[in-house]
């Protein structure tokens, strides 16, 4: 007996008779041989079964001030993998001194590659960034996407005495958190 279960957004509900089954997978962009577990026993009283599958691609995000490969690198920019709704998963990645951060084990396929969602969650404190959910797809095992983090605008901050209008404070600091 066999049963094909069509997964949509990570889940499916099917009527599966009790019994022992060998498990195989067909998921575009993933290493189908990596499905775990490779066998399952479906039994009365257990209605939820979980499987994992791995991908082997590498998506590098190269962050510079102008978003060009030869721009000034921005170290310390952080990114998170997401689903299509923007929910984050896994450990965030951070750009190194070269401006590179890599999501390992992402899906790729020559045709029909699934979308990979991510968003920038921070920068180094001196650069602006776009926190919007972004997606890409990969047709090869490795890909580099260029991302711009422009220098933050210089702003003038004044601190004066509350009791004496416009009297400048000689020395002090303001912390923005």
C-alpha cells in the first residue's frame, strides 16, 4: 500500500491507513534523499507525524553602502530567514568585515525553484536599512544578492537647560535606545 501526501506550506491532512511505510520525498529545491525519518509506522492514537528535509544551497547577502559589489562594505548588518508571512526562523546571520553574510542550506533548482524569504533586522548603527520582507529564488547552488545600507543622515541634536530658555548644556550625553 502507498500513499502520496501533497504538502502545502509545510503541512497536509490525509487519511492514512495504519501500517509500516518507507518514506521518500519529492520537494523541488531540496535534497530529496535527506528526508528523515526514512520509515514510519502509522498507528491508532497517533495522528501527527513530522518529517524533515534538507537543502544544500548557499545564499550570500553582500551589504554595501551603495548596494553594488564594489561599494564600501557594511559589517554588522543582521538578517533572518522567514516564511512568506514574515515569521522568522533559525539563527540570524551577521555580515562580516567584507559585508558578507550567508544563509546556508537553502533550496535551489534549475527550474521551479521555491522562493527564499528573508528580512534585514539591523545594521551597524551608522547605516540605514530596509526591514521589509524580501524574497529571491536560486537556480544554482550558490548566489550573491547585493543589498544597500546607506550611511545614516547626520543630524543636529541640541540639549538646553529646562529652567533657562536656550541656555546650552556645556557637556553631557543623550542615549537613544
